C-alpha cells in the first residue's frame, strides 16, 4: 500500500510538470518561449509586438544548436525580446530524447507548410500579431553583439 501511494504521488507530480512544460518551455531554456501558436498570437496582440517563429532541429542540426545557444538564449537577446516580440519554438527532432507528441508534430507541420514551406532550418520567420509574414532571417555564425543589431533593424523596418 505504501508503494502504491508513492507511485500515485510520483505520477501526479510528473503529470503536473508535463502540464506546465506544455504552456512554455523550461525556465532555464528561456521562460519567454511559448510552444503554442494560438498563445503566441494572443500574447503578441496584447503586447502589440511581433511573433518570432524559430524553426529548428534541436538534436540533429549543428547550426540550430549554435543559434539557440549563442544567439537566442543569450542574455541580450532575451532582454530585448521581453518588450519586442513573442518567441515560438518549432522543433523537428530526430532523436528519442526530444520526441514530440503526435499532436505537436501535426501543429509543427501545419506551421511549416504555411510559414516555412522550403523546410529550412534554422529559420526565423517574423510575423505580425495576427500571423502575417513580415520577414525571414537565417542563422549567421556571428556573436550576438553583431546579430542583435541586425535583428533589431529587421524588426524596426516593419513598425
């Protein structure tokens, strides 16, 4: 009976953690990333900011990993993002460690068909709050100190 109670407690704890992780990504990844296009549109409309879609392959694409680690997860980029856009991570993992649910795979495919039909990764697509495409950006192997001003200029072109 004691083992049963422990198992039930662990299951409840795990399901709570899974539920939290489905609304935003892990805090140490970047608490500002959302994983729902619907939520991104709502937040962007409220804040009157752009939506930034990041198409990536987290476990198979070296440039995707570099872009996330060196640019998107940098302190400077995160600080700028707070008031200027909502970020949506659209992943195409091939490994078992980052496996997506069938529902998330379907949503990612729908977003890719509309916003990244060529299937480029890493690829950034900047949208207006209602979902219209404003611009695209590719990975540049440069420090965030050089990338961020270019990205800011790209966003400011459409204000």
